[in-house]
C-alpha cells in the first residue's frame, strides 16, 4: 500500500514518523513591552534616589565630623596656651577687642626691677593667632621674645605660621571681633564660628558650630599691664 505525499496513509491518518505541527506560542505585544520598560525605569529612578541620599548623608556626616574636630582642636590649642600665658599683648587694654590673639608665657610687664622673664631657668614662649583673607586661623610662635615679633602684616605673610583652622573660621553673628579681653576671668573671651552657616550650591545643608567661651590666664586679677 502506497503512502500519499502529504503524510496521510490510505486510512486518512498520519503515518509513522509524521508529527502534527504545534502552534507557536504568542510573544510580547508592544504595549506589554512599554509597560515593562516603564516599570523598570521607575525602579531604576528609585534605586538612584536611595543611593544618592545615602551618599549625601555620608558626606554630611564627614563634614560634621570635620567641623567638630576643627572646633575641638582650635579650642584646645588656644585654651592650653592661654592657661599657661602670663602676658596678653593683643587684644590690648587700649583696644580690648580684635581679630588677633597674641601673648607670652614666662614673661610679665609687671616685673620690677627688670628683666621681665619670670623664671630665668625657663624660656619665654610667644604665640600669635590671626585670621587671613581666606578665613583661615593661623598660628605664629617664637622663643625668647615677647611679644611675638615681627608681627605679620598681613596675616599669612612670612613662613613661620601653622594653619589651625583652614578656610572655615568666621566671625560670630553681630560681632566684629574674635578675641576680647575679659577682666572677669583675667583672660580672654573667644567668639567665633567654624564651618559655613549659609547654604551654597556645593553645600546645600551647611554645617557650622558657634563657640563662645572665656579662658583665664596665669596672671593676677587686676593686673592691667599683662
């Protein structure tokens, strides 16, 4: 019995080895692809927003830590030198407030008779703090002299200074000075801001610390010469 060319035998059925073609499964429609891409885009935007927020918070934490460290360092440095200081040159009694802090240890203008060195076995140490045009707090120091000389003009000139706070030292709101003589503690009142208090394009969330404190010196109360 012969088989027909179309795969059917004489009984009208498919012969052996001949299979019925299965119907192909349908693919994604254009509308389904657009919906899928839109959902993927929304997910991607949300992930980017979360990552950006995490990075921003990390940078804010770093800025806060930096500002806190600078505040503590500057305060500890000046606090230690003022506590040991026996003479305050600037601010002076004639100009009791200003932007320069200058003084000495182991030296007094109230010595009689001269010399002014209190303990001849110890050196005279002089310090000089000033703020330059870039809002950096700088420290000059010297040995065997009082007051520190020659005074840098302008602040930042010369090579004998050390940066204490770099580009983040600002005046307190409403004040025109950083340092002021304080007869209350026989020392100095210090008022300043470290960090930026005004938002900028680079720093939309500014971090700043305001500090106002009084430090007593190693000198007698009511001593106008020191």
